[in-house]
C-alpha cells in the first residue's frame, strides 16, 4: 500500500479534528447524555475514494449471523481489518482523534487490547431484512467503553440508526432519533448509556458502517473475556475468527 495514501488518510483526520467546533460539540455531547452526531466529519469524496474500496475489498472475510428477534447481518473483525484494510487504522489510532475523544468524554481513552475483535470492525447490511435490535454497547472491561460509528456506504431508504436518548435517566424526557449515516458522518457515544438499534434493510439496498471502540481501562476479568468472546463468536465474527486469534494471543504472551 502506498505510504502517500496512508498519509492522506491520517492528514485528513488531523485536519478534520482541527475544523471541529469543539465547544459546541462538547455542550451537545453532555446535554444529550454522552451522545453526539457529527455530519461529514470526513469529506465524503475522501471516504468513498480511500476507505470504501477497502470495506468492499474485505467482503470475502464477512461472517453473517442471524439471531431470531434481534439481529441479522454481517461483520468483519479487527483482525481482518488489520491484515487487509489497514487504512481504517489511520483513523482509529490517530493521536489527534483519540485526544479529541478524550477531551470530549472527560476520560483518558485508550485503544482496545489487540485481542478484542470489536476494536475497529466493519458492519455490513447487504441482504433484505438485515438489522440489529435495541441494545447497549455494554462494557465488559473494568472501565467504560466508548463507541464511535462512521458511515461508509448508505444506499438505503429504510435502514437507519435509531437512538433513544435518556433511556437510563428517569429525570429526563426520552428523545427519539433516526439517523442516516452517510459516508463520513460520525456518531460518538458512551456504550453503557445509548439505547440504539438499526432498522431493517430494504430490497436492493446496502449499508456499511465502521465501528471503533475505546476504553478507559483495558483490563477484563477472565470470565467476562470468555463471555465476551462467546458473544462475539455467535453474534458477530464467528467462532473460528474469535477463538483462533484469542488463543493465539494468549499463547504468544506466555
């Protein structure tokens, strides 16, 4: 891969951070219970030229899951992203981006451990009815976990990110949002606070999103790690992908 391309992505991220109205976003984030939506964080043309081809190029690694009543869709794990779609890591690992998120959340955010398949992953909605039901991005780490979603492809009229703000705050009136995440749009939230879902995809439509996770403490107990790996295996990335890498990471550290 061309170093110039990698530099272009990193430079675009740095420039995007400097252009943000931080005071406004900071106010919105905390007024909305640690949630904020940033349209066109990255330029759409850049996303479609440099990032979307990588997302399309790893479809061969896609693992599809169907959980009746909750989820239907495909996912590509962090491990495949590292090996075959590394341009996304220029965003995920950007010091300027991580610093912005830390200032926004009032927390020292860190990258997830290398054995977390959700660290920087891709979600695909490519078949009619693909969706995910309402859920929190519950943290199994000893600290908090923050989720950042970025739109890559949105050729859909029906498949939307649906958010229920203040569901965990009895003192606030709940607020319902339905978002179309176009290429370059960014969503930032505390995983334990946002009740959210993705509505079903229509025929002939497609939606692809990048997800990035950051933590305040990268430690996780052995039981919760096992539970997290099992959940990721059946709901997202498949047993082979998750446990082959998980066991490999364990053996290499001994």
